C-alpha cells in the first residue's frame, strides 16, 4: 500500500513531494515554520525563506488566512500570545491577526521565492477562502493546524483537492484523529503529533503517542515541535518520525506571538545537523560487523592456540588448547571439535591451531 512521505528529490532542479513505499528510508522532511513570524512584512518573510534555506530546511511553511474569516472580533488571545506579543494596542485575536496578515498576492511572491531557491513552499489555510487560494496556486501539500484538525467542513473541502495533507493533532484524542481521517478520503495524509503549548513542557510531550497513531492508523507520522531545544525532535526521528516541523524566526526578540518559541537560523542549523547525524547512526537495522570494526575484530577477538608444543602424531586433549588473541584463527566455539584430533605436524606453543593442522 502506498503511504505518503514528504522527501526531497532532485529532478530538473526542482523539489518534489511524492508518495513512496513505507519501507523507503528517505531522510526526515524538515519544515521551518515561519508561520506569522514575518509580522506582516513581505520583506521579512522573504529574508526568512533565505535564512531557512541556508539553515538546511527542506521546506518553509506559512499561515494563510483572512482575519475576518478566521476569528470574531471578541475572541481573546491565548495566554502565550498575550505574554509574547508585547503590544498593548492589540486587545484580542482579531486585532493581533489583522496586523500580521499577508495578502494573497504576497503568498504568490513567497512561492516564487521558494521556487527560485529550490525549497518547498507550504502553508496552513485557516479558512475555506484561503484553502481555495492555495489550491489555485498549486500548492504541493496542505498543512492543517491542530486548531482545525476537527474542522470537518474544511477537511472535506481540502480532501477533495487530492493534495497531500499534513495533519497536526495537538489537543486531540485518538478518537478525534479517527474522526478526522474518516472524512479525508481523497488525499494522502501524514499525521503530526503535537503538544499545543508554546513552549511545550517536556512532561506533556507524550512522544510515544506518535507511535500509537502510527500503529493505530498505519500512516506515516511526524512531529510538530513546540519544545525548547533540539532533543525532542531528534528523539522523534529516532522513533520513526518522517516529518519534523519547528517554528523559525530571524530574531527571538521581535514582537509577535511566536518568536520566543521559535528557533533562530543558527539553532535550526544545529537541529538539521543533529537529525541528519542521528539518521546516519540509525543505519539499516541489519546486525553485522561494520567495516570500521574489522580491525578491532581481528585484535580483540580470540582464536584457538596450542597451550604447549603439540608433536606430530599426538592426539589433542582439552589441556593442549587455550583461547587467546588475535582473532584471525579458529573461533573458540570449535575448541571441542579439535579435541581427539591427531596433529599432522608439530604445533608450537601459542601457535594458531587450524583445521589443516589436524587429521
């Protein structure tokens, strides 16, 4: 069965998103979540794409919305938004979001920038109008935020586009995930485990829930990381995450709701390096002697040697044999097989005892 993975593949100097078999051992797909960290500035958004590319991200992701379609004028901000915003003129979510809203035309420019830099352009639609727009510009995949993972009308609409979906599952129960998947009938889906707090406390990460979803639904899984540091993302990859998303900012001190819980370009570079190192270390799972171990194997393992000089024609006893380094002779497991054999030629003390030495 085909399952969705999001990977980089060079083909005519483009970056593709494609479906591959579950057994594929492609590297994790690393998303720099610029989100609204452009603060409503197209220039800052463009600079952020450049920095994300330099940091090694496979994709950048934005948030596409029309404030009037997303939130009422009375919706209060989350605690983390109020604490991080440092803007006393924004009294509610509507005021906050309106100031950082980009136009649809801005996103066309951002998509073109990504194409020029050979990095994937992704965005999360927060309303149906935004979903229609992203579909109209042929976005390669839709990211659905945790706040809309149970928005059945929006999920049905996006599923009809038959475009890959990355579905974040923050705040959700397993049954709610099941309900969401039940209506996404026409698009391949990857499930992203997530803890919707900024930053997320380590005790609430519950990373093994990612494996639970993988086992329950048979989907490719990933992790949308809101914790501080790189440890949890690295652990997620070691547990099988094929997609990692991390908030990204040029400057954590900038005003805005998400900057403080985001990674700088230097931190994201470290994240990429750490994940790629872990992927290299994970290997293919086949237990064998690795090339770098061959020399150590020769000097550290032991072989069967003569405990005394064994004369030609003598029958070998257990007392005539010892096990010593190096390991380039008969393995110790054969010591009982040599007992009772007759020596063809004289075997000096400490000399390797080989099959050719006995009748």
